C-alpha cells in the first residue's frame, strides 16, 4: 500500500489524502511552538555565518521540566540553534544572531548580561565527552569555585558528591575521586560532564548528540538519567536517533535547511506528523 | 505523496506485507461470494470448496503476523509506516473472520429444507450481495489508499443493519404464523446475523484505512 501511495499514476488520487499533510513546499512552522509557562523563549531568531543564513526566523519556547528534542538532517541547523541558547555562537568568528531570546523573561543578548553566568544557567554537554585533564573531583569543583557558589571545603565536597549523585555516577567513582576524569569509560565521562554542568545550578541543560559516541548500554544509562534530570531542569537535546528522541523527549522540533518545520508533542510527531518533510525524515525517506 | 524509503529492502518488506493483505482480501472475497452462491443455488460442491480453502486464509494470516513482527523488530517504524503495520494486524484479523463467517453461513445454508421461506431468503440474499459490494469497495480503497471511499464504505454498513432489522421482523412473523418453519427460520437467523457481523468487519477495515491515511479515528463524521 506503500507503493499505492507513491504511484500517482495508478488509481484515483484521494483529495483528502493529499490535503491531510502540509506539503513539502511550505516552509512555515506547523504545530504549536509555544508553551504556557516557558523557561526560555526564542522569537524570530536568525543565525548567519557570514552571508549564509543557517537559522531562518525560528520561534520556539522551551518549557519547564521538559525534554525537547531537536531533530533533522545533518546540517539543518540543530547545533547552530542550540548554541544560541547560551550564546556559544558568540565564540564563533563571523557568526551573527538576530531576534530575541529570553531566559526567565530576560533577554540573554542584552549588552549588560554576564555571559559566564548565563552559561552556568544554561549548561551544555557535547557529542564527545570533554572532561578537563584533571581529577574527577576537580572536574566538578572547578565551576562552583569560579562562580563563588561555595565558601568552605566541606560545602564543596558536598556539592561534588550531590552533583555526581544526580548524574548517577557517584557509586562508580566515590573511591577514586582524585583519579583523572579522562580515565573513565566514555559513558562515565559523559555523565561526569553532566555532573559538571549540574554543579553550577543550571536551569537549562543543552545536549548536542550526547550519546553518539556511546554504546547502547551507556546510552540507556544516559537516557534514564535525562528522564530523572527533567524533574529539576529543562533539557534541550539534539539527536540524530529518532528512537532516542521518541524515548526521551516530551516535545520534538524538526528542522530542515534552517527552517523550523514542525513542533509538537513527541507522541504526535512520531505517530502522526503534520508536515510531509517531517514524515519523510522520521520514516526514513531521505530525498 | 509518499516517497520511497531510502533503504530499499524496507519497501520490499512493506510491499510484501501489503500483497499478503490484498491476497487475504481476495480470498475472503471469494469465500463470501461462495456463501451467497450456496444460498441461491444450495450446491454442495460450493460448501466443499469453502471448507477446502479455509486453511489457506489462516496460513496467510499467520504470515502477516510474522511479517509484522519482523518489520517492527528490524525497522522500528514510525508515523505512516507504524500506522500501516499496526493496522495490518487488525485488518488481517477482520479478513480472517469474514472468511470464517462465510464458511459458517454455507454450513447452515446447506442444511436448509426446501425454502418455504421465500421472502426472508430474498432479504438475506440482499444482505449478502450488499456486504459483498462493501468488501469489494473497501479492498479497492485499500489498494489505492482512498480515504473518501473508506468513509463511503463505512456508511454503507447502515444499509446492512437496515436489511437485517427488516429480516428479523419478517422471520419472527413467519415463524409465529407457521410452526413448521422454525428449523429453517433459526438457520436463516444465524446466517443473517453472520452477514450483519461481516458488515461490521468491513466497516472496521474502513476505519483502519482511515487511520492509516489520516492518523485519526473515524467514528461516523
Ligand atoms: N562555524 C561555522 N561556520 C560556517 N558555517 C557553519 C559553521 N557551523 C555550521 N555551519 C553551517 O551551518 C549549517 C548548520 O550547521 P549545524 O548547526 O552544525 O547543523 P546540524 O547540527 O543540524 O548538523 C550547515 O550548513 C553548516 O555547514
Ligand atoms: Mg550538529
């Protein structure tokens, strides 16, 4: 029946079938990109690398205690978009962001804003685990120390322990806190990076393909962790695994060539997407 | 319109599943047509053919189950693929039951005495012909994924129910008037009930088809 849908020549076309999904030519966002009580809001965001526009007029909210997944073909702008959320794009030569992005109602691109503090509030975990070449303990303690979050060794010890516990790593490392972080397995290193982000009391954690370097077991542990972290934080995760997006997120945003094509409840997007481009992508029909 | 999957063997699996459903549809249709023939001609060879062909339909149903589980495990289907696969299981089961019912009807019909109940038999023939038209239409709609036709079939079942109600009244009347008709009357009643159920199964297939195409549930509007 698959084939029946493809073959336009045979059989009569159903007008209903054709009109049900938004056609591939439509570049406007379908679905509802807004939430009732947002943690972050993005309005008409554009990102340029020199002359090239990599994100095109994207508006999207990040809710509280939600995991929102960013999916789409490679190069569609997922990483570029999430880097806007903590101004990581500022560090890229020739990159320019327009539009408005707020965190708890405050414009994060205001000139007076403390970017270092912002990056603590909106933490980030990358594709390849990148612990500092220091001990496990120091990896966690570094941030709170420079942000002045603790005033005693005891308080710092406690913060390190709690962060490692929240990241589900404590039991595995409590007896070797002073060994190098780089000596851990890939999955453990990624949880160490999550613990490092947690230690500076973030509100939002950005994760850019956090499991793509991990085996299925380590991936499952991280996914389980993400689900727990949702109680305390908003999580924005970029993933190229449709299964991962459907497993961990409550909302899903689909990007295509810099446009935000569709946003919706994850259960809806993966069972009944509204846009033909979303359907193509999530069902494995790549152009 | 749907494009082809990037992975060709995925399309091949989906196509195979589709062909098995359509094959089941064709065979269930043959059984239903035979039940109608048995009713109008009361020919024993027809009843034998029905019995002979039942296992083949059951085997196809099992094949559909296996294909479905295989695709689910291998492909982790999403969206329309997922909707097709999940409803294939249900559609195969509806078709199997249609064939079962048709066989049951033929069994009862062959045991009828010689037809003093001309008017009720007329109505049953009407029901049978109507459900056959419904099945033809839903199978064609399935082939072309035509959701408008699916909706039409869905509403055709209202006519099945209407004839069924008329038939019940008539049978009740005849059986009250002439006590000698009770045996045949009961058999016709069972046959009529089966056609009424076949109408429901076809209506369910129309709903499955509607769900595949739209992702929504159709409930009359
Ligand atoms: N630092 C950069 N300089 C210039 N172009 C870039 C840079 N980073 C990304 N791009 C371009 O922007 C587009 C979006 O890239 P990216 O955000 O990395 O996509 P994704 O994460 O979805 O794979 C691509 O066309 C990419 O080539
Ligand atoms: Mg990327």
